[in-house]
C-alpha cells in the first residue's frame, strides 16, 4: 500500500519525494524525500 501512497503524494498532490535515501538503522534505501524539505514537513504543509 505504501507504493500507492507515494504515487498519490508525488503525482496527485505534488509533494517532492524524488529521492530514495538510506537512513540510520536501515539496510536498504527506503525513505522517500525531496531535495529541499524534510519529508514529514513537505507532506503536512501540502495537506
């Protein structure tokens, strides 16, 4: 279901989630974020 959420946020709502990055504790890059804002702030400010 997260794939659908990422699609909706990035394509329908225009939240920049163009980068997939590795964060602490992760074994694979899995966090979607934009270039300028932290992902949580980017999502909440658009909604």
